[in-house]
C-alpha cells in the first residue's frame, strides 16, 4: 500500500501517546507527523518541559500543520488519569482516534526474594495499572463516538519469554499481553481495534533506568550488537494505525537481526 494511502487514512486524526518524552514515544510522535502532517498529537509524560520542546520541534518541522498538546501526566496515578480524561482534556482534543499505550519502565535485575518494594510498585503501577487506567478512560470516549478507535499497546518479548532477574517486569508485560487479548475479544462487535507491538532489544533510556542511572552498565548491554532504534518501532506503530479499518494487526513481534528470543543473542567479538 502506498504511503499516500496511509497518510490519507491518518490525516485529521487525533492521537494520544503516553511516555512521549523520550524513546519509542517520542519517535512515534515524530513518525505520525511525518506520515500525516495534518494530524493532532496529545503527548503525555511526567517531564512537561521536554514535552514542550518536542511539541515545538514537531510544529516547526511540520510548518504548523501538526497540532500538538503536551500534557504532564503520570499514568500510574489513577485519580490524575481520570481527571485528565474526564475534565482537563480540552473539548477540541477529546475526539481521540488512536491511543498508544507506550509508558513503561524496568527497574533493577534483582531476583525474587531480593527485589526492592519500590521497584515492584513502580513497575506494576506504571506498566500494568497505568495502561489499564488510561485505556478504561479512553474507551469511554471511543464508545461515545460510535464505538470506534485504535488501542495500540507496546508490550515486550519479555511478556512472552520470562527471564531470570526480570520477574516483575516480565510479569507486567505478560499482563499487558493478556489484557490486550481479552480486550480484543470483548470489543469484537465494535469498530475498536486492539493491537499489540512487542519489541525485542531496543536502545533507549530503558537500560539507564533499569540500572538506576548507571550509564556504563547501560551501555554494556548494547556492546557487540546492533539493537533496534525507537524509530524502528515507531514506524511499526504508525503502520498498524494506518491500515484499512477492517485490518487488525493484532500481534507483532520485532527483533533486531542478532536476536532470536529474550535471551538468545549473538554478540560480535570486540
């Protein structure tokens, strides 16, 4: 299908992206604008200053054609999410067509019995409860507008293949996978599409966060390999959103060429 056909389908839509201040979320915002400049983007994250910078960059690059609303939002805060969708979201931005549930993180590599309580809480509340909270709120908007729209959940290979030292993160992504599958079945009689994209190794701030800001440890994760980039995943997000309404790309697993599973990688000798 030509790019012009995809652009036409996405033109004029309103897209809400969580975790948009960096990594896959940021790249996805730019990719939507570059594919269909006449689009509206609601970008949420906890770092509002960064979001404002991204908004200015996108609006400048698109010469004002893409409208961007940056919103400080912690998806793990259920009350904040409810207020955002229920009352804070301006009327002209409420016609959301696409929700990209991207916000998520991993903390630590501790094994069960040694995992910090705060790490457990932030992974579960952000990766699982945050995604569910926002989806529930946006679904009400979808149903109010004729039960149509797209929900695109960013999962992980970790949700399919658990690994040692990642019990909580893997469990959180497995929950996203089960939630997506259940939701798709619940919405079968509607025009709401539920799609999940599961990346393998992507080089973002992911590892820096996992190692509590230790850049040296984070960089070591990517030594001897050529990982996916946020742009690689962003292209897939926009692709699935840009399919004909009757097409549901329900399940997508994406690896870099050196990877064949959660712990199956080939590293070049240095």
